[in-house]
């Protein structure tokens, strides 16, 4: 039984990603009234760039 469970785990981890499948991620949008620190703003920009790169 343990062997079967291990095989299922490894089989499921080998699924191919579908390019352009962006249902799991979204760009972060900040309201102009929000007050955020510079490091947070840089992290948001980096995140949004990754979203744009992955979701072409």
C-alpha cells in the first residue's frame, strides 16, 4: 500500500504545466490611497513582472 501511495505522489508531481494557464495567479493592484513601503512596492513590481512573463 505504501508503494502505491508513493507511486501516486511521484506520478502527480510529473504533470506538465500548461503555458498560459494563469487561473492560479493574478497581478497585484495597489490603490493610490494605500501607503506601502518601498520594499513592499518592489516586491509587488517583481511579482507583477513574473505574472506578465508567465502569462504571455
